[in-house]
């Protein structure tokens, strides 16, 4: 995915040149000090394409449902998801 991002000339105005997506390893490292309550991935690359292609924007909301169903059926694709939500719980101190 990182290689594909370099090929796409689109840059959002609100993203600095130093920002980049965190890797799964980085997210797991950050979460290591917590109890992971939930981990959900969504927004496969076709969602991003639909958001910038004229005429496709009207279908973004239904596409998120398709996205959810595709990831549920093929969990390995979650690796390609652009958004991850992690529910963490701070451990109780002794």
C-alpha cells in the first residue's frame, strides 16, 4: 500500500508532508501497555477512490456497508484498510 500511495498524486490539504499511516506493528506496540477491548479495520482503498471520483460520491455511504461485509467475509483484507479503530482499556493499578 505504501508503494501505491507514492504513485497517486493526490494530497489532502490538511495533511502535512511528515504525516504517514501507522503500521500494524506500531499500533500493536502502542497498545501493548493496554488491554485491547476492540480492534476494527475499515475503509478499503475503493472507498478513497469513490470519494474523489466525480459521480461516485453519492455511493460512498452504501460502499461503507459493502466494505464492512467484504472485510467480515475476508478478514485478511483488513490489512489494506485505511482506518483502524482500537478500543483500549488502561490496566487497573495495583
